[in-house]
């Protein structure tokens, strides 16, 4: 028992590709051995493969089973070693998918597509804009940049990138992660958590100027709270302005599609 515990512990710490290779090798070897041991019980090599897989997965249909002593001994080896190997493989695969999901939810995965729409700033207007985009253009890819710990939107075509405000170059890293160079357009919404319109526009202006300096060719659609800031935004070469009104999210979506 101690030997098998050590064996399983050793296998668990091997590279995933090595474990997968060992599992495939074991299936091939086991299938050939049972085929050679009992030709009458296993007429073809595929029958040996079928029996090995049903044994390793503990399904045990019972349509094929060894009847000789040598065959049954090998069957016990397959059950002990094969089940252990396959269990480790399945655990590794599950771990990969779990890790991918956690990274995606926390906004740590890089987006590698192109022609997407980047939305900066999580607000009710941003959520509504995303809903409008996915309802009118179901295949349109969207990258949402925000500083929330988890993605506020769950949709297969919405990719989340977290901007960490603690980091000095948080926005720069977030834009790189969002593949901003290949984006079709960017919509920047005013921060709803900033109650003062002047401060909200000041924050939006900083984001816009940084974005335009980094990617001059991108189409930018910006929401401003106070028209007095319009000239300042014009100097940043903003393509479209969104002034406060009830249809602001609809306008943002329409103008984004006009530029794609």
C-alpha cells in the first residue's frame, strides 16, 4: 500500500504531458498484452483496447473479461495502475479548466482577437451598452476594462480585463491585455461613483488622452458630463461625444458600429 501511495504521489508531480503520454502508452501496452494472452476471448486488438478502457474507467460493461489466470492477474494490474493513471489525468484536466475559469473571471487573461469594441468603466450605462451590442450583433466581441475583482458581466463574447489601480501602469497593462492595437473602437463612460461632474470628466479626460496617445488610430466615443470640457476632449482627437441623456448607451452602441 505504501508503494502505491508513493507511486501516485510521484505521478501527480510529473508534467501533464508526461502523464498523458504514460497513460496512452499504458493503454497500448495493456491492450496488446491482453490480446496476446487470450486470443479467443479478445479476437481483435480493438477488443483489447475496449476492455482496457472500460476497466480503467471502472465502467465494466462485462462484454469482455479475461478467463485465464494470467489474464485475470493482468486485469488486476490494469485496474490498480490504470485507474490511478487515469485519475491523475482527469484531475489535471479539471485543474486546467478551473484555473482558466478563475483567471478569466478575475480579468487576468490576455485577449488576442481583433475588431473588438473596448468598453472602459463599469457603470449601468456600460452594462446596458453591452446588452445592446450582444442583442443586435451576437458575434461582436467586447472587452470590458474595469477595476472590479470579478467580471461584472457573464457572456461568451464579453472578455473581462482588470485594471489594477494599485499598479503604477495599471491602465497601460490593461490596454495591452485588451489588445487595444487591434480594437475597432473604444467607448469610455463616465465613472458613476464620482458624484462631481467636473471630477468625473477630469478622470475620463485622463483616460482618453492616454488612450489616444497610445493608439492614435482607434475610434473613441466618450461620455462627458459637462459640455465645458468639450474643447479639452477635442484636443485629444475624440471622434464622438456623448452628452448626458436617457439614450446615451444606445447612442454609444450605434456610433461604435458605424465605425466598425
